[in-house]
C-alpha cells in the first residue's frame, strides 16, 4: 500500500472532520462508553477551533488512492494536538509513518521533546514508539469524564 503525504488546506476540513468522528466512534468504542464518545466527538462542531488548527498548526494528511487515511497536527513544533487514522486503515503502518514525519518536523525546529494528550486506545501505540506517561488526566467534556494521558518523548 503506497501512502502519500501532504499538508492540509481548508478544503480538506470536511473530510478530516468525518475521519475524526468515524474513527472515534469505531476504533475507541472498546475503551470509552457511548456518552464519552458522544462528548468527545462533539468537538467536531467547534468550527472556529478546526479552522484555527488548519491556519496555525503543521498538519500532515496521509493518503491512499486520493482518500485521507489519517491526519496529525503539530502545535508549536512540539505538541501533537490531533492524531487519527481512518477506521478502515488501522494497523497498516500509517500511524508509524505519520509519527516519524511529525518527529522529523519537531527536530527541524530544534524541539527537544514531543508531547501529546493520548487516549486510552492510542496509549499502547505511543508507548511502543518511546513515549512515556507523565500523568493520567480526567477531563470533563460536556459533563462527562474522559480519561487520557499526558505523554512525552525525548527527541
């Protein structure tokens, strides 16, 4: 499978948002209950935030046959804000290649470490890639508690 990459533009927003919602609903359902998933995906409605992300962060899109198969963002050259792989393209090396490219970008900006707030679902992947849990976090979103982990990797 030949994966290609490019930076995102505002015209990619709808497809990115669909991938965000579908991935959380499908891939994270074993780690989060329906109320938690509903609260988590409610963030898709904050169009202002999504536009700000596209305008201010380094956004990498992974493609296979002209379809977005994943996307990730790097904020301030050292924080992974979004990191999602399409539900139909899990475990095919997309996350690995995407993370390598984000780390390369961070190093190019002389970042000494990279951090992220990682879901229960994504935690094993990030641990395999050398990230260490700094703290378990209990976030309240729309009145619902959602656990994730502040993780960090030295570059």
